[in-house]
């Protein structure tokens, strides 16, 4: 069985597209081959900056012949039916066979498709693949019409087996396939021919090309580490950069150089970011001092002077880059020393955050007010939280962050220290953005927590106030991430917070800010009264009073009345995010629903505690049976209530109990209810669920011994009231009717 | 291939060698366009000639102005007025990369000693309604050229495709000559009777223009000139092609395109004066693009644009 080797040689392929392209080539060609009947044993795709390569092992030498039989019309069918059948099979009448069947004589067509040689199929499949290749962006060149990621120069396409190597005859837009390729652009530019995949990789390596991207990456990493290690240093890990650099070179040569002394005092993050973004250098750290002292660059060539010229050039470029960074750092630090971070934040008054939601400065003021009120609930000092919120985004106006947006927050932390602000405030500058993704660390410092929550709540309520919530895959302001951030901050810090008040306050202040500029004079006055109320009684208190208070009719009332619906809608959005989050932790979705049905569901920590307690009990045998018993009680009760049109919520009387099992249930319910109510005083949902689970035996015993729908109407009513007590008792942690089962 | 064994010794030597090299490759060596432009791409020899079916090969130095980059002559490598070297060949030759590497060798960059890399960089000019794919070319970690295969100009597909090279001459020459500050770079042969540095030629001009660009340019006048240029561009293109005086059809594409270039530069000046807000910015860019688009449409109606005479 032959092996297939394909190489598409082009001008430099963008690094970020290579891995995907190698995979697409493998997938598209092998799918095409299989569809044409050519199965294979194995296939692998490779990419370098200049080539996409596919190796297929154990391909069939030809596709198998196919024999297909098709049943046609009866022999005595009208001529039209026969003609139709001939058209659909492509045969003539004399090719058909007439066969006797139980239904009479019927025409049969036997279609023989002969097998085709692999080379014919490969040629077709490869041409179709090249012509429809899914590059993220492709181009034309010269006078041709073919599209490729960059100009395509050569096609190598050979089938090989023990007998020898055969070039697959193929030509695409004037490029004829052959068995030849070239080596490294500078080190081995001559053409050579190849026999098969092994021969190809060996000759490529001799021609200074490492075919596999993983091998190039390993090589880079190992050389960088040993160069650093030899001088008692370590490489700062950066997998993204490693993958990118491996896509920029065919023959990686690692060179390590020193950073000029004048730049070593720059923050490590600045050095790292500047070197990575501009130069694609790895940072080399001194483990003793934590400072970045050297860099590693990866050249694509072995220079005659061992890379001395290359290294000198790179150092020079780096020095120019770092001079810029140093200039920004010094300017920013000078600005902070003379006007503080608040002074630095001044230009944010001119920067629009979102046209309906005002400027960055207005947003910061709102966050500061919220942070101040959240502070005591999360154990932070109100004044410190407010200060932190006021300065946390000041670095957005710094020169450094203008140049390197990814350093937002990090620079704020450094500049806060330059100003001499507390560690807590400095930390909040960086941490209030967190968590940025599902795996990012959640802030735990109280001041950071207060600012982080205020930041996210302001953002979410703002976009809710202007009806810009995420839809489908569209979430341009990353609101889902913000909500998940709030959820994780609350849960991981064990914060029991009633989010409703946050939402009401945020929505109200946004609504006022949006509507005030265009309000009529007297409405403006009314809105000002609300703002006054907020100034005197705090955001939360005033928001709740305003929304629940009597605001009458008209413009102001319309604004205020819109808040509760939006607040509820935002809470539902949080519940959806919470469900996604908890399902990720392996929580049953119906368990989450059961917990969310309970009052106070804006306190997400309580919701989660309820759900965890319920899930834990459901995993026991008692718990599972309790739910069966509960369901049975609930069903009987519901039917009776519907039939009788009454609610059986009078307390049952133990004196009407007939048998021991019934009396036992009374006793058990009594005990359970007192245990449960005691546990619920401290929100101990596990103990409460445990007490419920103990009812499983008595409930089972009751149903075994007693018929609820007794002939005796007094007994029946008493028992239905007893079932009601079961339902009431078991519904105190979560709504068990929401459970599936 | 090596034009000379000795490396260049001054700024103009780098330019002269590029001129000689591309002349030897068959390019017409044009002179700079006599208008203020932000980049060599604005030269009609690039923008307009990239359109239509006619073949084309040209190379030229183009003085370029970026008012916001002015640093009063103090920054080692930022200037509000600098030079670009442009090569434009249509259709792009199959060995365009090798030709380019040959030009580096001609100015003393020997590929066996340096690390030359083609790093993805897609080019887009929102004001010209143009885009292409290609790379920035790195030499030892420094960007020395922009290498682009034009795909669209003025909203029209380029067929055949033009290949365009842009060298930032000061930066490239500084690297080749080992100069750390642009103003210290020798402009002519340092052994000349009257040796001149780049600073001798341009430092004072950088200071004067920086002041004017940032603080003194009369913005009301610039806004008015922008309106005038836009109006004139539209008027010229709307004029009937038939010229009553000569009795010929003469579409006035280049005069119109001059006004488009003018509008673009006026926008850059206004931007440097900080009088264009973020929201207005897009609108102004859109107005210039509309002019460029109309010029491109009109060029395709002319003989140089491939219309049969």
C-alpha cells in the first residue's frame, strides 16, 4: 500500500494560521480520499512558515470497484417510466436485465463502477482542496486567479511504495506538481527531490528546516532554558509566545542578550510586555531578585559570526523600544508625584465610556459611590474603598497604558505606590478588573472586592438601563463575564449580599443620569430631589425608598417605574450565569432550579448553600426516598385540593390518628420541624435537609399503613392536612416540586 | 548581485544604491510627487497605477509628512517629515521576495550575517479605501520594510495584483550606518569637503514644523481648505469628459486626485492640532475615502486605467 506525501510551498504563512492550516489540509484531503473510496491507515499534517505538509500512510493503491443493483419499473410499465429509469441510471435499454419477481417481470440495472488509481483521485482531491482552502484571509498575486494565504510557489505530491516513487500528475494555475522542494530560504535554498516522507524529513533537516512545529518549540524552549540556566537565570514561561515564535522560524537559533542597565529599574511587567509585543523576545528573570535582566530572541538562521551581529542589532532595537517605555514611565511617575492619580484621571472627563452612559469620569464617580456603600458589607473601610475606586482607572490616562493597553491596572498599582497610597488601594487598582476569565484569580482583599463589585454592577446596570443586554453570541461589552465575575467574587469570598439593592441603586442612578439632560424644569427638580435623597441617605436606601415610594404619575414616575422590571430581568440574567457556573461544577440543573425558587434568590451564596445541601441529601438513599414520599404526598394532596376546591392547610390533629404509623409520622414531623426551624435560624441548610431526610421512614410507614382517601370524611380531611404539613415541612430549603425524577 | 563590496557610508548613498538597484531591475525611476502626502502610497504612481489591467513598474523616493509624529527634532527616530522609498510592480513578479532581498544586499545587508524575517502584517489605508496582504520585514528584530500585495484600491479589486515595497529610509539607513540618532546620521559622504549630517539639513525644519503643526496652524483656515479641496475634487470629476476646446474626451482624474491628497493632508494637520474629536475622525476619514473612491472610479475610465482609447 502506497504512502502519500504532499507539500505546498509558499511565501511566509502568518504564524497564527499555521497550526489550523496543517489540520485543515489533513482533514480536507483525507475526507476527500475516503469519500472517493481510498481508505488509509494514518495521516499527519505539519506547518512551517513556508510550507504546509501532509503525510498519509497506508493508502489504498486504487479505489475498489463498486457494483450497484437498482430495481426499475415492471417490464409492462408504460414506456415513459422506462425512459425515466434509463435517464437516472445512464444506461441503454439493452444494458438492463429483466428478472422474474413475485410481482411479475421487473427491469433491473446493474451499474459497475470500476476502481480508480490513487494518483487520479489524489490529484482531484488536492486540487479541490487548494481551490477551496479555508484560510481566514487569502489573496491573489501576479496575473493569476488562484487564492492562497500568500503566493503559492510549489506543489510536491508523490505516492511511494516498495516499488518506487511516483509523482501525482497535477497542475493548478500553472503550478505543476513534482517531487522537488527547497530547503531553508538562506541556509539551503537549493532544490532537491524526495522519495517519501522519511526521506523528506531527513533531507529537510539537512537543509536546515525542522518540519514539526512542536519540535521547533521544544528546541527553542530547551535551548532558552539551558542558556538561562548556565547563568543562574530562568525563562519566564509564555506558551503563546513560544507557539508564535515557532511559527516564525524554520531553523530556530536561540540567542540570549543583556538588557542595558539603564532599563532594569522599569517594572518587570513593562519590560516583559514591551519585549513580547514589539520584539517577540522571551524575558529572562533572575530568580534571586525577581528582576528581568536578559532577553532571548529566536533567529531563523545560523550566522557566520555566531549571531553577534544579529544580537547587537536586536539589542539596539530593544534599547530604542525601552527608551520609549522609560520615557512613558518617567513622565507618568512625574505626573503622579505632582498631581496624584486623581490628577492623572482628569482627562477621563473628556473620554466617552459609552455615548448614553457618559464619560469615564462619570462612571468612576458612580463606582466610587457604590464602592463606599458596599465596603462595610465586605469588611472594607468605606473611605479607603471610595478612594480606591476614584483612582483605580486613572492609569487609563497614562502614557504607558496608552502605548500598552494590556498593562491597565498593573500600572495603576505601581503609580499608586509612587503616590504613597496604601497597599490595599494599590492592589485594588490592579485587582478590581478581576476575574477576567473563568480561570483568573478572584480578588479577596476587602477593598479590591468592594471596587470590583461596584465596577461590575455599574457596568451591568448601565447596559441594562439602556437596553443593551447581550443577545445570542453578541456580547460586545463582555457583560456575561462581568456577571460571572460578581458570582465568583461573592461565592469564593463567602459573601452573603442581597444583590437586588445593588441593581435598584445602579439602575436608578443610570436612569436619572440618562434622562436628566432632556427633562423639563420641574422634572429636573424632582430628579434632583432624588439625587439629594441619595446624597443624604446613601445609594441603597434612597433607591429603595424612591422605587417603593409613591412617585405619582408622569415623567419621573415613568423613569422610576422602569427600574423594578429591569432589576428583575438582570437578576434572571445572573441566575442564568449562576446555573452555567454551577453546572460546570457538576451540580444538577433541577437542584439549582429548586434552590432558585426560594425567596431571597438575589443572595447567591444562600442559593448555592441551599442547592449544595439538597444535592448532598439527594445522593443518599434516604434523600432519594424522601423525594419519592414527598412527591406521593404532594400528588395526592394536589388532586384532592383541585377536586374539593379547598386548601387543606388546617393543622392536622394527632388525636384523630388511627394507627401507630400515623401517630409516628405526627411525632416525627414535630421533631423535624423544630430541628429545621432551629437550623434555618443560622441558614444551616445541611442540618435542615438532614432533618427532612429522617422523615423518609415515617412517611413510607404512613403510606404503607394508611389509606388517605378514607370513607370517613373527618379522617380523610385530617390526613390531607397531614400531607400538607409534609409538603410545608419539606419545602423549607428548596422547592422539591422542581426536581425531576 | 552585489552592487558594491563596500557598505554605504551616508544617507544619500543608501538612496542612490536603491535607485541603481531597482533601475537595473527594469523599474522606471520616478521623482517624488510634488505634493504633501502622508506616505508613498499616495503617489499617483502607486494608488492610481495599481488600478486597471495595464502593466507598471516604478520606483521613487517620496517625502512623507506625518504632523503628529513631530518631536522638534529631539527624538532619535521620530520625524514629522521623512522619506519613504517605494517600489511598485504590476503584475507582482513571481520572484518579488528574492528581488527585495537583493535590494537589501545592495545596501549592505548581507543575509548570511543578519536575521531577515517576513512577519505577518496586513496593510490597510482607510483613507484610500485600499487594502492588501503581506508582511513587515524584520532585520535583526527591526522593521525595515513593508511588503504588500495590493488586493483593492478605492474599493476596486486589483487585477492583476500590484506588489508594493515601502522602505522607511531614515530608519533603514540609520541601521546600515550604525547611527543612534537620526540627526547625527551623515547625509553626504563624511569625507566630503563640506560634510553634512541629517541634522544639518533638517533639524531646524523639524522644530519649525513641530511648532506650526501642533500649536500655530490656523485651524479655521485648514477647515476651510478641506472644504474647498473636497468641493473642487467633486466639481472636476462631475465636469463632462468632453473638452470643448480640444474636442477630446479628457477626464481630469489627476487634478481631482490632487485635491483628494490635499484633503487627506489637511485632515492630518487638523488631527495634529487636536481639533478633531474621536467621533468626527471617522466622518473625516470617510469623506477623504469617498474622494479617493471617485478618483479610482474615474481613473478606470481613462486610457491609463485600461479603457480602450
